[in-house]
C-alpha cells in the first residue's frame, strides 16, 4: 500500500516535542547505499536538539542509515498523528485507545532519537528532493485517508484506524528490514530490529482486535 506523504510540519514538531527520551548520535563517513521503498516530500520536516552521543553511534554510518532515519521520522510522525486523532474521539473501544496510546509513547521518543542522529551526522532531517522523488514511502496515508479517519466515529473509527495502522506498520517493517540488511550504524540497525519486532507484534494484535469489532 503506497500513499503520498501528507504529514504536516506542525504534526512532526508536535511528535518531536512529545518524545520523552533520546539516545544515539555519532559521526562517520558516508558510503553509497540507498534505501528502496520510500518517498518523502520536500517540506514538513523540523529539527530538534541533537541527542547525546553514544559509543555505538560514533562507530560511523552510511547512506542506508541516513535514509532510514530521514524516512522513518515522518513515517513515525504520521503514526503519532493518527493515534492523536483516535485519542480525541469518544466511544472508542478501550483496547483500541490503549493501542493508540502505546504507539504514540513508543514512536515519539524514536523520532527524537533519529533526529539526534541525523544532526550529529551533519545530515538534514529530510531526504534531499532528488532522492525523495525517486523513492516511495510504504504505508503512508494520503490526505483522503486522514480525512476519513478524522470524520469517523465510534466502532467505524476503530475499524478504520486498525486497518490503516496495519498497513502503516507493514510499511515501517519493510523499511526497517532494509536498514537491518544495509545499515552500518549499530544504533540505527538495532532500532530497525526493534521496530520490526514491536510492530510485527502490534500488527497481529490489531488483526485480532479487528476481528472482534
């Protein structure tokens, strides 16, 4: 499922602001290695203060690490935005709001962590326009999708959120697996593995929840 990037600068700023922790920064030489399966617009990215350095991050990085962080930041930010939309609604099953809360709590700090890496690597927090235009980002919701989620209520909203977030998570897993294979930075590769583990578990949880609604 491929959707265009619609996350706003304000949403990304809010996602970064809510992040409660950050780790990992470093330096190294860049190596040619692109990350397929992603797309990002040339707007909507904001930066935050660099995260504190760690010895693992100082081991260096390559282009796959850079692309992973540049693409996963807006991807995570949209998941936070979708979760915020659900948490403002009434009459949503408790299991669904609990899941939205968990997604927001996990991905907010990861946004700040990846932002810190990019700043410490001397890289922009958004992909260069020429590189972004040659990739597509998996699982992102389009403007129409977000509008439908915003308008939906009750059980309909819960079903739509779960359906959209399953596709969103599947895209993130695909991106993370590419980083696991192609990345060099130890912290970034570990985060990619953590994302795969956590989001594959949540995908199954969401499928199970969807079957009960």
